C-alpha cells in the first residue's frame, strides 16, 4: 500500500557567520579547497563579497543593448517600408524617405525593446520566479538573513562536492551554525 519515498536530494551545505570578514574568509577557504558553486547571503550588499564570488559579470547589459539595437532597426525599417514602399504619398514634393521624421519612433522602439529585454533577461537569468528556495527551511536563515547574518552556501552540484568534506571545511571556520539543505 505504501510506496517507497525517495530520499530528498541535497541542495547544499549552508553555514552562518558572525561578521562579513568571517564570511569573506570562508569564501576564500572554500575557493582554495576547489569549490566553485558558491552563493552568499548578506543583510546588505557587500562589494568584497561580490568580488570574492566573481559576481560582477552579468549578461543583462549585453542582452539589453542587443534588444535596443534590434528595436531601433526594426522600427526604423518599418517606418521606411510604410512611408516609402507600401503606401508612398508624395505631398509637396517631399522625399518619401524622410528619415528625420522616423527618429522619435526609432528611439522609442529602442527604449521599449531594451527595457523589455532587461526586465525579462533579469528574471530569466536570475532563475525567477522561484516561489521557494531551500534556504528558507533553515530557521536561523529566516530569522537573521535580513538583519545580522552572513551565510555561505556550497551547492551540491559543485563538481568537488562531498557533504562530509564540505561540513568539515565549514565547521573548521567556527561558524554560528552549519545546515544541510534539502531540495
């Protein structure tokens, strides 16, 4: 009657530290041990943490630029096609390709497409929407992540991940608490 329940898969190991400096030391220790799939959670942005995790490289600006250029070219091309090819009206001897009249629409097309690509690209590249994350199962994370906690997560999909080795590494750095996260 009762089927077997598969064991929950491990998402990673989460450790809480007291100060940003302890978190930075933990990140460096984890990187020195060869771990590459790391994530940090702090109550406010810390530039040194971003540098340590090498999180400054985003694809959103390039995606936005590409979409803005596409939008500008598409709107300009449509305006040219509509006024010079599909429905040409020669009024007062003016040229059919009156490109200065197309500039406002071209600009708006670039802004619209770039903004839309930035918003959607940010959502997709950040893995959103994600209604639940395993870190919210840890009581101390819920209580301290937005106030005074500094957390380091070593993710289980790291090629070098071994739960006992990660726990030993993190526990050797004198954290407040170390937790296994299940998906």
